[in-house]
């Protein structure tokens, strides 16, 4: 896709001026970085954001974590910010659904979500995902659904921490 046709930071800034926008879906091939994340966070009515290919850094995800009404987030991030960026998103107190894709994500960022009262659905895709990170899921009291994809380092032992998730109703693993 030509760069002039892709969604970018400047175009996101224009969208931020739409007063009652609740849903934004920015698909693959976008060029949305830290300034775009800050603009998205300024949207007072934003509840659902799909940003599959961001080029945001940890700073951008920290900005995005200020989107106080966000309940559903589907985001892909560069490898170098994966775990740190994931931890930043724990500040989204109303977040119910998180689909976080980052090729370098080990899952260490999930520790920041311990005690998160509303997170019900979690989806993660990363070949670097560590089996030990599953222990952090037990600290998410509202967790009902877990989907893990491309977790090549997992063994059967990765499932054991899920027995501590009292509200868990659905599990989807694709190793």
C-alpha cells in the first residue's frame, strides 16, 4: 500500500476531533506511532480500538493507557516494546478485552495486570511467550477466556496455572 494511502499519525489526529467516536479500526499496513496513540487517547468516547500494526514505542502505549473509557483493545506492537508496552496497558482500568500481539512478548508484562478487576478476555500471540508467564493469569480475578497462539515454548505444564482462574470458561491454545 502506498504510504500516502495508509492511516498515519496525522490522519488519526483528524479523527480525534470527531466528538462521539467510540470505535476505531485501523488495520494492517498503518503507520501509527506515538503521536497517533496520543491522539487516540484524547478521544473522550473511545471504547473499542483495533490497531493491528502500530509502530508505537512504550511512550506511545503509555499515552494510549490514558484512554479511560477503553474497554476493548486489539493491538500489535514492535518486538522491542512488547513486554514493557504490555505492562503500560494495565493502567486501563475499564479494559475487558485485550488482544496483544508482539513478536517479542515473553508475557512478563502480564504481571502488571495482577488484580485487574475487569479484564475478562485475553488473547496473545508470540513465539517468544514464556511458559512461566501463565502464572500471572491466576492474578486476574475476572478472567473468563484465554487464547494463546504461536507459543512454541509451551509444554503441558503451561496449563496448570489456569486451574487457579476461578471464572475461566474458555481456553484456546495453538502451540
